C-alpha cells in the first residue's frame, strides 16, 4: 500500500516499512515529505520511547512529596519552606562521540532549559561520564573535550557543577556516555508546565534564530553507530544566549500571561509544540514563514526539524503578548509570534497560503507503536557470570600494598580533580560539600538553610553481569551516598543508556535493570519523577555496558550538619554493614588487576539497606557521626584510603578475624560504610547499630601519618594521596575551540 | 550606605555579591543594570564575576561599551570606591581603569579551586581592615586570570603600592607552586594609582561563610564599610 515511499526516504527518518504502513492506515492517506519527517521524529525512540515505555511503567512514580512526576520537562519534589526541587538527567552521547566539546556543551544547555522551563532557578549541575580506556588517545581526546564543553557552558551560566562520576571501560570505545543532570529550586505553587491552555492562545518562539543544525538529531539518536549516523547534525552551543533566555524566562515566572513553556530540544519545534498540545489535548497551528532564520532558503521541513539550540516555545494569552515580549526585549532577545492554539486536535503547519503539514496530534503522541520484545541473555554472558573467579584471584601475586596503590592510581578509582577543577563549583555561594569532599554533593537552599544532597551513580559492570542486582545496586548506592552525608532521598531521575533493544540480550538487560531499579525504589520508598532513555549506544556492532545511571536528590533539615568522607583526627572508626559478604567476583579489583569482568556480583539486602540509611541519617543529624563513606569499587581497603586521603589523617586498623583476607580487603558488597564517630560516644553508636540490626566492627582511631591494616600493609597517607592524584595524569593537550 | 552591583547580561556573580553585602552591617546593596546611566546614588560600586557579554572574544572586551561604564569611569575618577571581581577585574582593565591585562591561564584550563593570597598593601579602602602580610583563603574560578603588565608599568605600580594581592601558600610564601594561573609576580589583585579602584581575580563574596570553606573574604566588604563610614564621620 505504500508504493510511493522509497526505502531511502524511510531510512532517512528511521521508520520501518511496518511502522510506515501503520501510520498510513491510521492517517487514511500517505504523508507528504514534511509530515513524514515529523512522524519519523515523533515516532523515534528518542521522542516516542517505543521500546522503553512499556518497561518504564514499572517505576513507582508516586509519593507524598512528589509535585510533578514523569511526563513533563522535569520532575519535582517538595522541599521545606514552600519550595520545590526540580530535576532531571539527560544524555548527549551520540553528539559527544562526534564532537565532544559541542556535544557535551549542548547537553548541558538542553538539561538546563528543561529546568528553567519549569520555572525553577537552576542551582546545581552534575554529570555522569563514561569513556573507553584512558590509555587510548581517542578516549583522552573525548574526555578532554567533554570536560571542557561541560565546564565552559555551565560556568558561563553561573550554575555550579558540584558532582558526578567518570568511568572508563572498553565497552564505551567509540560511544562515550555523557549524561548531564540539573537541579533547580522553584516555589512549589509556581511550577510552569508545557501546556497550551485554551484555543486562541499565542505561540511565541524565543531565543536563537533557527538554522540547519541538528536536523534529524532525534532520529539519529535512535540508530546505531554515532560515527556513521551523526555527521553533519551536530548542534553548536551559545551559553550567553542561554543565559539571557534563562534570566528572561525566570523573570516571567509568575506572570499571569504565561500559560506554558517548553524548551526546544530533540526534534526542535516539532516535538515541543506537539508535546504541549498532546498534554493539553488541543491542536496547534503554526506559520513557518514567521520564524526567524539563521540561513536563507530553508524549507518548512528543515525549519520544523531543526535542532538549533537555545530556543524556547512560550504559550501566552492573547492580551499578554506585548507584556511578555517586552521582557525578552530587555534581555536583547527577539521573539516571533509563530502560531496559535486551536481546538481541532491537529498539528497544522502553514507556509504562507500553503498547508505543508496537517497531522492529528494523537497520531504523534499516543499512536506511537509500542514494542514489547523478547529478552534473553546470551550463553556467553551467562558463562561469564557463572565463572569461578578463584583461579583468577590466585593469579594476582602483587603484594597487597602494591595492589592498593595500583587501584588508587587507576582511572576508575583515582582522583577526578583534573576534571572537576574545570567546573565552577563555588558559584551561587551555597556549595557546602563540593566535588571530592563527600559521597554526595551538598548545597544549601539559600532561602531556608535546608541542605540538598545530590548524587549520580551506576556500576555498569554489575549491570552487565547481573542486570537485576545491578539495577537495584544503582538505586541503593545512590540512596546510601545520600545517607552518608546525612540526607533522606526525596526522588530519583535516571538515564537509561543501553545498546540496540532489538537485540534480545540488550532488551533483557534493559528490562532486568528497570525491574531491579523499580524493586529497590519501592523497597526504599523513592519515587522516580523524571528520566531519559538513550538506546542504540553501539559502535562497530559492540554495545556499551548497560548503564542505567541514577540521579538522586535528597534533603536534610540543617545543611550545617552534613558530613564528608574524610577522617577527623581522634574519631573512632567503625565499619557498619547490612548486607552480604564482600566478593571479588565482578569487582573493580578483578578488572584492574586480573583484567576481566566476570563473576556474580553480590545482591543488596533491601531491608538491611533501609535500616543502615536510617542509622546514618540519625547519627549525622544528631551529630555523633563525624564522617561517613560508603564502601564501593575497590572495597574496604580503597574506602579506608579515600577517608585518609580526604581527611589527611591516618588510621591503624584491626580487622575482625573473619575479615583477614584479600577478599574482604578488596571485595565489593552493597551495604557497607565506614564511619568516624565522636570518641566519647562509642557506646551510643554500638548500641544504636545493634538496635538497628546492623553488623559493626571497631577498626581503630583516626590520626597519624600512616594508614595501616594489621598484617597487610602500612602506607603513608601522603603516598596514598600521591597515587590517587595521578590517576588521570594530564590527559589532554589542546582541544578545540 | 548604598553599594551598587553593576550587572551585565552575562554577569553571574551579581546575586552572590548582593547576598554577601546583605550580611555586612551597614551595607544596602542594589543592582544597577548595564544599560542604565543612573548609579542610584551609590556610595560604592562592585562589578561582579561572570561573562559580561558572553566574552567569546576576550573577558570584558565588550562590556566597556555598555552605557553604565561611562558613569563608572566618572565615579572612579572622583576617587570613589570601585571593586572589580574576576570578570569585573577584566572589565576594569579593558576600560583602562586599572593597569595591565588578564591573559588566559598559563595551563590553558579554567580552574576552580581554593587558593591563598597575601595582602601586599592595605592602602585601598577595600583592604583597609586587613593587615599587610595577612594571608587570606579565597575561592578562584576563572579561565582568564593570568595577570600581565610590562616591566615599566610594574615598577610604577610597586612604587605606588598598587599591587594589592599576590598568590601565596598558607604561610604567605610566594613561589611558582602557589602561582596557580601564571600571573606575573603572582599578582592576584591590583589597584589604580589612587587606590580607590581594586580589581581581584579571587572571589571574596564566595569566601565569606565558614560553611563554604572560608570567611576570609569578608574583610573586603567590612573594610569598605569601615573606610566609608570613617570618611563620612
């Protein structure tokens, strides 16, 4: 029935023949070229979530503190003092693979727009980055460009970049992950939504002119191999323009004339207008000739699908257009009246007298095909998971002290200072615990003195080998990190980075990770309020490790109570745990020293985790816990070293008899923390841990110049610091621009 | 006492300055938009950090053409206190109100960190409350803070005590190790000949609260209040 459309035309918009046939059937006719482009964008994985939406329904998204759940530009949870925290994470993986500087910069730009679109003042940025091995030139070039792009854009906007993570693994070769998270604060009753309101309301397009950049970005984000697909579609960022847009939009917050706001991201004007109309149930009519262009000769197709950055769509009441435009004029921004809201449920685009596109909104939002696929692990993967790692462990003959120093100097564990010093993390004068200081970043809510704790986490090796345990692990680790600064989780956002979901093994990873995350969220009572899905992360047929990055926001009533990881001189140091015994299977130690990702990672004990987190939150708020650090990659030995490095204080530690093994020193298990306690309150801590049914062991007293673990090693803190600080080396030379 | 915070469209430290000034007894801060030529009868002016007009060309290169700058120059010329922080320092050098220039950091990269500076001269009203030789822990965050002036200019500046702040270690020793951006003579802050205009790359407003890591920067704002009220009474 679709004889007229060529395979080439379908490939260009990344639709299958079946999908095209479905669209024709629903529409009752063949779409024209502009309509086909619009359809391809809206039915892409990136906009339409056709592979992931059935799975995303597993996430619990409700809670007493949720002000906005999934489906808007960002999620929102309630803070004290009539305020809301608004947050979301988004990927910019494929653009960053091609042009790391601009790809990362525009990734930051996009997520920041999502936040101020909601009427929130952005107060913090975080990022989660993954690259191929650091000793490869391409990885270093990508790292250098991405870090610089993130820094230049965020720094320019005056939003502190306070935390995040950087990891390296061969699976990210050619397809790095660049996930950016932004957090904003808004009046709880003043959130702005992406709605159109009544028919007759006016559409205002504001900000940068529209150019040919980024056409098909959304569709190309939904196919494999960035090197091949993304050439020529990279957007270029202009943070100064974004700063003007941000200030102008925030000045308009609370204006009675503004009905809705929506930023232009993937699929540009097409998705932003369709999403607003879809949420409201209205129609929209636009006149493309009214849109200011950066280039001459642009077709309606190009205008509708351009992904030029730093643009916003506002829906304004007819009597308020002049007042709203005056605010943009103050900020030297021009605004175009480009259309109106209608009640016919259609997206109608005119180019002068000619109607170039007329499609039902419903077709673009609700009729997107949904695929529930069959997932199954490969035999090879199961064999890797079930492999006995004992012979591998026995093959590592390096002295224990050298093992520790090697891990500390390894790119995944070592200091990321080189990167985070390029990010302005002190602007807005509210960063209480910035990068490197604590398990989560802590910022002060200026209006109330409340502390906001923020973290991003994912162990993709665990997700690869056991996606259900890995998915749970990402959530519990994030919650544990918040608890380690004294905060209670309020909500979660995520970025699901996976390969091609049409492959059964990838689909299995995706669905199992989501199931694990959902179960952990339910057990810990943490709602998922926003998120992003990035599939088709593959390069030369090789998928990235499954990487469901969790971004979590928590709070504590009094920011001054927050604690960092560093040992304080004289504190009593304890190991407190609520989970399984540590294992070297699927550990960072095994990867770094034996060169292999294999074995079955330990699964968290969700009930135990909840008790552990409560214990930490109470102890920190009440002031008897002076420092806390979660044991993760590198195990107990690395965690102790990190506490020493950060606090500039040593420790002579005595291990429990059953813990005197390499497995205990470097093995990983969820649910273990190292705390430093007021020395005169040790009895309190011990009885509190026992009451909470947590296992505890007193390691020793912090202080001195050496970190010593009896029978295993004695190393000067200075030597630990020196190993840790050289992990990234100087990865870059010169990068553009 | 009114302190005007001059805000360019790309300023991003303006609200931080307002916030800290609100905490200083005697200060009433107010924003002054860059298109304005009315200084709102301010007693002192602060040019905050940021990227005034995007600054893709060079920090502060376009800001000097903003309408407010003619008034800022007149105000400075009358001997009244003006402080430029980070981008504000860049703007003041571009506008010719302070000697020298700020190059890209020697190591090329933007750098946000805690550093120490030694007070070289407390002749400026902005540093009158500090002791000469005192070491302050302050935040820096810039990509273009590598101070440069030629030898003749530097000689004159030394003679007139215009070098106000130099990067040092915690004990006040000055060496290449503590010179974090490659500035000539480790210079972190300078004044004009009369001393009423101070430009500094570190951020005193971000270093004025123990929660954030240091309160040493408060001395800059407290000195101003002390100097002006002292002068007035």
